[in-house]
C-alpha cells in the first residue's frame, strides 16, 4: 500500500518529518518514502497485530493488516481510539492505560484475553513508549498465544494427573507397609512430616521437597521383603536377623527403581541408614558421599523413632533426642539437618501427625 498525503502522522511516528517543501530535499524524501513503504509492507505481512499510537490520547495512527484481521476490525478513513479496537471477553472497551498504566520506554509485557472475531483469545501484549520532539508515541504489539497457552495448560493438567497418580501409588505402598508393620508405617508418615519441614528450611526447590517427602514416606518400603517374624522380634536382634533386617534398604531401592521412581528417591531409600562417619550401612558411605536426601531421611527417621513409643521401650524425651543430635551431629548425623531438627524441636515442632505442639 503506497504512502499518501494522509500519512503525516505515520511519518512522524516513524521518526521522520512530514513532507518538505524544499525541492532540494525531494530525492532524499523520495528515498525515505520508499523505505517507509517497504516497512509498512513488512508490518502488514506480520502475523502479530501492531498498533502505532499517539499518546496519551491513545489515538491509533496506524494498525497493520493483522490487527484488522485478528480483532475483526474494519478499516476506517478517520482515526479512532485504541479502546474502540480492543474489547474484553465481555465486549467492554479496553484502554491502553488499563493494560499498561505507565508510559515507560522499557518494553512491558502481559497476557491479556481479547474478544476477536473467533471468540476470546489470549494475546501476549507488549508495549513500549517513546518521547521524541515533545510528542509521546507508542507501539503496541499483540501476539496470539491462545494455542501455546492452551497446550501449556493441557500439559500442566496432564502432569498434575500423573503426579496425583504417583502420590496415590506412594500412599498405597506406604499403607501396604503399614499393614505389615504398623510402627514402620507410622514412622514413615511422621518422618515425612519432619523431612518436609527440613526441606523447607533448607530452601530446597518445590520438586525437590516433593521427592524428599516421597523418599521419607517410602524409606522402609523394603521391610515388605523382610520376614514378619524378624519384624516382630522385640529388642536387640541376633546378628543373623540384623543382617536380614538391614537388607530392607537394598530391597526398598530395588522396588522403587523397578517402578521407575527417580534415582534421588531410590538412592535416599538405599542409603538412609548410612552415617556421616562411615559406620552405617549398606555401603559404609561417609560424609557428602551420602546423598543429601538420604542424610535428611536418616536424621528424620532417628528423631521420629526416638520420640515414638515401641512395644519394647517407652518413647524418649525431647531432651534425650536433643542430646543425641547435639552429641552426634557431624559424626553420625548431617550437621545442617541435625541443627534444623534441634531448632524445630526447641520451637515445639511435633512429629506426631495428629498432634499440636507436643509429642
Ligand atoms: Fe530403615
């Protein structure tokens, strides 16, 4: 579409003066008009809706073909306000100010639903203002993002469904462990509460905390492979029974790995009885060679077990647990995790899932 005499504003908005009356400037003006025509052609070929605006009145000085097509507008000989072009999903007029209250020269972006001739669609609106020669102008670009956002929402819904199915599996598995041994089942749930708090205080990312909680919820899942007679032995175990009991760590890892759980979870289960000085099992790992989740679950497991009653012994007092953590942090227990547990217990945190502030 050629540039014509009605395009003074367009020329000004593109940073060029209107037509010059001086003949000596004619070749230069002709060249720049030709450039402008090419630029306008380019703008008209763009798939995004583009508006060039006079501000603060929000007068549309130019809109490209995509703006007309996407928003179902009819080209008019007279200029109009932007709010005559933009409609909310309810059909109400939408001003630029309501989208971008500040006329910043920095590019601003937001997602905005707009009524189009194909119904309401979500656009990414980007806006940038400029002041030149005492006049303020702006460019508003609308990119149709409906398909992309819809796909993202479908993906998010699918991921949520998968995550819910995974958590159902976790809870079902934990319940099966509890059916075999109620103390182990309760220990897993309450350890998971504590591990969750530790994860929050370590400022782990949300997905990491989720995996940590799953690891804690299932850390003794391998007990399913330990003979019930051994689980029922009160008090100290004979060496042969102890070895069988210790097998639960590797059995648990194998179950979770076979079911496709992430390695961070299956390794936490495998190593939750390792100790910082290498005195634990199954591999006698030391220090940071023990995966972080295993160190956390290991401490949460000990704290929960000490605070809980067993048929062969009463629950330890909070003071006894604090002493255990103080004495062995860094040697048996991960220092940072032990410190967090000490803080939590001093603050009155209770591992009991049905409790208030005391055990
Ligand atoms: Fe265990």
